[in-house]
């Protein structure tokens, strides 16, 4: 589990840049994969992908760049967490942890939701912020997600989810677990409305979130080298008492094992999404014809 | 019995002599016919299911199954399903829907199997798909926790119109040991985790997630399986009768609302907006 929380180079705290300050061009960043140094500006120009191909983690705000400039309208930003279990122990205080995360990221919780366009196509979007308690899913994440889906249904928009997470948030206990049911429950309505859900899985993407909405999308895209899985690598290694191959639980591994539709380099993502949205766009006649045939079918696949 | 701590409850929920799914099913139902396999890859003994007659009607049974002794536990992987176990359950859910049979699920698992093979075969997808299908399944579903409710591995057969829990059972997002290890790097702090996490049947009822608690005989179900079975049977009959009154659309609406309303949050006056007017994104080509 520890390696999930391996941060990028210490100099990079993307969320802290939101006051609009310029990052000095003479800062170097060390790639966690190949160890090479790159100028910050050069790295940013390359979408924080190292020359070696390693895709560094982006903050939720940085991901907004994949949407048409100026098109993003944030929704439900006022939703904020509480401490439903009164989670206090000798070493861990949820209320304090929240305050720290909120101060560090400038967000109320670990999910940003809203609507936007990509190449002119409207979408409902959710983006998780790994920097906020590991992008973990608690009550606010689940509620924002459900509202985003309900809006998508109301507006007739496709849903794009960008997910980077360690899983369900421990500090909210079984309330977090039930968000797995809540998110999927909302998605049944998206499916009934014949609206597509495109899921982009980025490093790392694990556990209860992968085992809920992220794995039932109509199209699942993963970033190269992203670590994606249900059980943490260390848990499995402890269970089987052997080291796992480096390739295990990477996006490429998942592609080989039939679990994702495609692995797309970051530079090609926007084009890919635009293409998909064009393909899913409904002509009025096609929509009318498609609906009745499905009513008979017993089970709606998401 | 003196007041039990959450850790005591955990021990009871895991008690090796506690009745398991097949014990209850054989006692409560007639004509149980077990069905096997996921028709895709294999047969997982950690999940059992099949057709049965309960309270004068045909129902579909799905449950986690632990073993009675070490050998059987190894065969049943201690009740930890692999993807093929969840896919067998999925097949049986769809079978129930096709024939309009109520679905009775029995939860008793430490969690989903955390092995390399399970990852290769898509454990996350298997769980996610099951939750998705249960969410919209067009028959009444009652899920009952009879032992341990181990996180997503439990929820994958646990999305019911009603969630019932036997008195000395637990349901948690992670085992107390895992929680202690993740949060405090010390698995021996499990009893503290059990307390803080609020994982007992009583906690789940208070949190509005469990719909009812089924009383157990004094000392726990294992001390008087017949009495435990009788209590379980009575609860299932009662809730099934209520659910069968509802038209399908009403049933699905209520199920939607049940899960839609889980979660505690607040609305802050001053919104913490993710973006300033100019946005902060990188420039994607």
C-alpha cells in the first residue's frame, strides 16, 4: 500500500500553484522512473510525460486542460465532508486530516465535478484528486458522483470520469463502502438513458473505486504504465509470499487480460476522447429507433 | 451475556462453528438444487447458489460458503471468492430475474480473494459488474449478513432491497486488521480499529444502512443453530412478504433511494472552487 502514496519529486506540488504564480523556468524535475532531469517548463509542455515515456501524476486541476479552454463549469463545489464516525485514534484524527488536505489542495474533498465540452461536444465530468487523502471515495465523492450522473441523464450528456484513487476512504467506514453501490446505482440510470460512460484510469487506480464505477464504463481507457488493480501489490505479495513481476497490475497487463479497452498516451487522449464523443453522438432518428428494442432485454449492461 | 465489545463481536462473527449459508438453506428451504459454474472459466466453491423452495415459492439462493474444518476451508478458500465465484453469482442473479424469482443472498466472507490469479481474471470488474446488475435487478432482493461482511467482496452479492444482519455480525470497508495496518502500520491494533470503524450490526442499523437486526440465541448462533435458523426464517418471510407487495418499478425506485441516500456531508456557504476564472490546466493537443 505504501508505494501507492509515493509522491512525485518533492518540488512538484501542483495544487499549490493555483494562486497563479509562475513556476521558475530553472527548476529541474527528476523522473521517478528513469532518474533523468527535465526543466519544469519543458515537462509541462510535454504534459508531464518524461522523455522516457513515464507519465507523471497530474492534479485534478491540471486534468482540466483536457477539456475545451474556458468550457468547464464546476458543480457542487459547496459539498464538504463531515466526520460521521467521529474518527479519532491515538495516531489518526479524521477532522484534522481533512483540514490539512483542504488547506493543501484548496478543495473541499477528493472529487471535482462539473460540465464542459471536448471539441465542442458537451460532457459531464468528474475528476478525482489523488492529493486529497489518496483520492479516496467517501460520502462527498459518492454524492458528487451521483449528482453528476443525474445531471448527465437530465441534460442528455455523456459522462467522462478521470480516476486516480487508493479506494474507499477508511475514515468513513461502511459509509464509504456503500458509495460503491451508490455510484453504480446512479449509473443504471445513465445506462437506461443510453448515455455513454467513458472512464479514464490514471495512476494509481485501486480497490473499491476500481471495483465499482470505474470498471463498468462503456469504454475504459488507461494511461501507459498506470498501476491499476483491486488488491494492493503488497497485500498480494504477503499472501503468496513472493515478489510480483513489475508488469503486474500495469495498464498494459490489464489490456492483455481483457480488462481495459485501450492504453492511450497522454498526448493522444484529447483526440481519442473527441473521436469517441463524435461516434456516440446521437442522431435523432437513431435514438428513436434504438430505444424500443432494448426494453425487452432483461438485463441492462452498463 | 455481558456487554460485548466490537472485537468480541468480530470473534463471534468469525466463530468456526457458526452456521454457514448451506446450513441455513438446508434447514429453511425444501428442494434446494445447487447450481455450479460461471459458464466462462470455472467453478468457485467459495460461492454457493441454486434454486430452492422457501415459504411456498421458488427463490434463488446465493451465498458465501466457508468450511467446517481446515480441509473444507482450503477447498472453499475460506469463503473468499475469486472472479469466477462472482460470475457464477451474476449468472444466478440473471437467472432469477428471467424467471421472476426473489433473490436471497447470504453474506459471510473475510473479503474477495487477493491473489495474482484473481487479479488476472479481473476481480475488480467481477465485483463492479455484480453491484451494477444487482442495482437494477427486477426481482426482490434480500441480503443477510450471517457472519463477516468483508467489504467489496461482500457487497458484490449484497446490494439488496433489504440488508438484514444477524445480531453478532460485522460489515466493514476493510477488516480491522487491514484498517489497523493501513492507518497505523500495526495490525495488532485491530481491536481499536474494530471499535473506531463502527462495524457491528448495531452500528450499521444506527447508520441507516442495515434495515433490521435478527436476534441470535444467547451465546451466539453457534450455540443453538435451530433457534438462529428459526429467527432468520421468520425475518426472511416477513421482509419477503413486504417486498412482494411492490410493483417492480416501485421496488426499483425504493432500492435506488435506499442507496442514493447513504452518505453524510454538509454544504458550505463559501464554496471552495476548484478553479479560478482562468483555469489551471495543462494544454492538451
